């Protein structure tokens, strides 16, 4: 006989046999449950004093028989969901209630989190007969005129099972068809994600959404969690988990992206509860960096950061590690798959660290040559998307890639420019900063950031059109101190002034003691060059109206 699930302790042999015979029953595809099966479940439920339920397949066969206690029953493991986003489990739960309760919050959570077709409860009357029935299934689009919780589901009830006017097969087909229409065939398009905000900072959340778009992921929806503290296990509470699953089904999302960093256990618990892949802020930034890296150096540094991030998160579920290292003699005796995977990652990390170290020495040689030639170096620093690359292009008439996206520039780019009185100067564009830059990323890009240490002047580029300029400027100041660059001469450049009024640009420039420019229109560049020479200790000012003699040759 097929097994019984749940709490079967204390059942008599005859009761077990009667429960096992439930597997022989079947209902028509159009029925939520047959009258005969409902009576059978209610009779058994009253006899043993516990809730009894079944999981039914689309064709009406009994997949599992479940025994609970007097108040609830726990659905057993039914495996991972197969298929694309928005898919149902192709199973429906029918179970009894002994105390006349309606569908409970647990019933609705099971419906959503397990992606069941439907959930139905049948009232087991005291004489063992079947009373009323109540059914719930997912609403393809939540209603706007009811409370948030009930808006997610549609309910149908009847005083007797045989009076239920609901064609199961037709209803579930209609729901799936409507959800597919709302998704518009998005499964074949680029990856879609729900962006979940846990921190109360709106600016931080907007930045996360922009990071998602920069990663080439379509934002299927945004959700915010209003909690006094983060749930220690699943990040968000059970009610929010239900909302996330339902929204992901409607929107065809397979990924949930958080605006915070997750502990490995939290990410696994969230994934187990929802079936969605959990991505945190650090992983998102690493993904953007991986897509933006063009040079071999940048790719090495990104891979190193990714491996350092993934090592503590490696579990027995992770496969495909053979690409990292290995071969004959590459395994130790008695190692588990997990141990082999971790060892391969550590070996790869050590190899990458040596390569990055060689890169650092090569850069140091290049910097030494520049120092020997006494060529002044200006380094552009600032928050990501502040317009550093556009400013470099404007000053040197170059064509470095630019876009209104986060982290377009990862690899350091150097260009020569000839100042009117100083002569040849090298200007270097560096990777943009961001608040809470992942430590592994800072470590991996150590060789790149060393370029800043040899700069004669740091040009801190601030986006004057950004409402969050203050927070972002402070984040850059913090990273400057963290990188021990606080003693370097620094000049603040207020960029994108063409996007604000002259009055506002003037006020911000005075507040920051900055030079107001527009890299797009080239306004203010002469004043910037003049101020840069003075900041480097040049006592002879530029001639009035003098313009730089730009060059676009790459610096050696």
C-alpha cells in the first residue's frame, strides 16, 4: 500500500487500512472533490478525531493522504516545482475541518507558497457526514476594493458538497490562461525579478532598482516590507512571503532581489519557502561588475570577488564545480562533494590572488615610469553614474564608453591632456563608488584602486542634479578615508549643472566649495583646469580665456 503522511501515531490497524484505501478513489476532472470522497474523509476524520486531507492531481487521482491533528494538518514535502514562472503545482488540497472553521490563514499560505491549484475545506459533521465546503484559488489580478490579504484569492462556498457550482478543470484553465495573458509570453524574454525593499531608506531602495536595471534584468515588480526588524530566518514574514509568491506568479518572475545583504541561511530558507532564487545587494553588484568588466584584469578581479562571496554560501545542492579546477590527483581521499567544491574554490582564489598581485606589480612599474617622467596625475573619483567618464571625454576629447547606468566604467582608463602652462598631465577615470561597497570587491580591486594612491590630485565628481547628492558625496568621502587617501589634495567638481538652474548650481557649488561644470555642454571646463593647476600647487595662474590643448593618446 502507498504510505500515509503526517501524524499517524495511535491509529488502529483498521483505521490505517481505511485511510490507505483512500488511494483507490478518484474524482472527475471537473470536480473539486466528489461527494463520495468528501463523505469518506469526513467519516474517517470524525472517527480518529483529526483532520484528514488528500492531494488530488489534475486528472482526479489521489496523490497523497495526509493525517493532521484536531486543528491543522501539515503538507508533506512534495518536491520542487517544475516548469517556468507562474506555473501551478497541478495539485489541489482537500481536507476536513472538525470545528466549523472557514479557510484559515495557514490554508491560504499553503495555497500560495506551494503554488497549489486550489485549497478546499469540508466541514466534518458530528455524525461523520460531510457538511459545507469552501474553496479558494489564486485571483489572476488582485481586487482593489477589498483588504490586501483577501484580495489575492477568489473564494467559492456551498452548504453541501454536491451543491458546489465550480468546474475545477475549466476554472484552473481560465486562471492559467489569464495569468499567461498578463505575463504576455515573458518567459521567452529576459530574466524578470521582484525587487524587495527591507530597509526604510527610499533612496537606497531606488538605487537597488537602478542596479537591477543595470544588470539587464527586467523589474517585474517592487515590494516593500514594513517591519521593525528583519525576520531572522526568511528575511520577511510569512504573510509577505505569500504576497511575494503570488506576485511572482502573476508577473512571471523567477528571482527575488533584496536591497540588503543576506546571510547564507536566510537566502536558503527564503528559496525553500518561495521557490524563487534569492539575490542580495552584494551579489547584484558583483553581477553588474561581471557584465561590465572588459579587460582581462577586470575580469580576474570580478571573478576573485565572486568566489570569495560564494565560498561560505556553498551547499550540497551546488553542482557544476568541476569547471573551477581539478583533474587527475585533484581530489583528496574521503572528501565529500561539498568539501571538494570548497577546496577547488580556495585553490582558484589562491591562483587569482597571485595573478592580481602580478597585476599590481605591473601597475606599480608603470606608475614608477610616470613618476620618473614627473608627469602629474589627476584621478577622477565619485559615486557611480556621477558623470566621470563623460567629464574625461569632455576634457580630452576622447570617446570612452558612457551611459546613464551604474558602473559603466570598471577598468581604469587614462588619457593625456596638455594644460596651458603645466604641460602634459595624465587624467585617470576609475570605477565608481557606491554606498556599502562589498568588502570582497574592494579587496579584489585593490590593484586598480592603487592608482589613486599615486594621484597628485583627486577630482571628486558630484552629480549636482541628484536629489541624494549629499548622501552619495558622504559615501565617497567615507571610502576615501577607508582607502587612506584622506591626505591627498582634493577638488570637488559639481557636474551636470545643465540639468539644474544656475541659482541652484551656484548654491551647491558654494556649499561644497566646488567648481560647477557640465561635462555634457562643456561649460565650466576652463575654470576646472585653472582650479586643478592651483590645487596641485601651481602658483602661476592660467591666462584669461585660455583653453586646454587636448590630447587623446592613452597614457602609458
